[in-house]
C-alpha cells in the first residue's frame, strides 16, 4: 500500500507516520505545502491513500486538487469541527480530528482496506467541501450563554467567560467573577459556537479565552502551562500537539 501524508506541521506529520508504522503501514512520502505537493504529483505515481490536512501553510489543500486529477483515496486529518465534515464524510474514507487518536486511526485504516482492497479512485467534490467550510468572518457565533440557577435563568455574555472546561462528564463556563456554571452542551458542540479568534481549545478539557490569559509558562515535554486572571481551579496545560497552533493563534 502506497501512502502519502500532506501536513504542514512537520512534527505532526512525523507523529502520524510513526502511528501508521505501528499499524504496519509505511508512509512513502510526507509533503508540507500546496506548492510542494503540486510539484510532487506532477512527477510521481499517485498513492493508494492520502492523509490530508485541509489548511496548509501556503493555502488550502483543495488547491492541489483543482489543478491535478488525484487518483487516490482520502482520509482527512484536520482541526476543523466535525459538523461541517459530517456533511461530506461519506465521500471520503474517513476523517480524523486533531490530535489524532490511536484507535480512530486504526479504525480509519481498516475502513480503507475494506472499502478499497485494490487501487481505485474515490471521488471527492472539493468545491462542495470548500462551500461547507465557511469563512469565520462570515459566521455567526454565540454572544451569550443562558444557564439555569434554581428556578432562574441567567445570561452570561461571552466576553465574561474566561474558560470552558469539562469535569465529571459535565461542561462548565468559568467567568471573570470567579464562578462556574454548568452548561447543557459539550466541549465538542462548542466548536461551532465560539469565535476562533477569541477561544482556543488547548486540550481535550479546556477552551481558553485569549483575554483571560495572565501568564504562559514553559512546561515539561515541550508543553505550556497557562495562568488565567481568575480561574485557578485546575492546572491548564497546552498539549504538546497543540503548542504550535496555540502560538500561531496568539499571533
């Protein structure tokens, strides 16, 4: 099986390659940009399977497919939220939401082997996908959250929320007043509701408001520790896989 990774973050690409090697899948090439990919496809036989990141350093990976008729199956590896991806999931082998989980990767590889036992083209309409990935500027995000306190409802403006976090299967919003409120949602569902310029998911447990960050401290294993102005109930660590994206988000 001939496998290609297109991923602009080289550590993430190497990690994915190692994970695939543990599954007995050897990666033949790793590409990191639209320009590099275009040149490679013009001079090489198309692989059986591509692990494809959507947003590369020099543009969207769809630009590759607009110029070259790719004859490969696709598994998306992306930080985009799952709701848009669900709309076209059936047109690809699968998608893996970063950071990639070992079991999900293994399931995706098995799905590819079952669906595509021999090399064959899998049709993906990239123009339709681009339409689904709405520009954040054009999207409408939540301006407030409503929580129930006894018999009363309280409205919390989004700018007053320092962090969203999960604990004991519940999702909470911690405010600048130092109080936490239970929400009727999940961190996964919040991906569609939060303005990406304001909130960033630093780990599976925390979504952080950029205005709430008081201090950023180097931590073990190339991770970062965050100190917020008011919320100190838990230690907040930026996972190693998200450090680069986090730094880019800070600007």
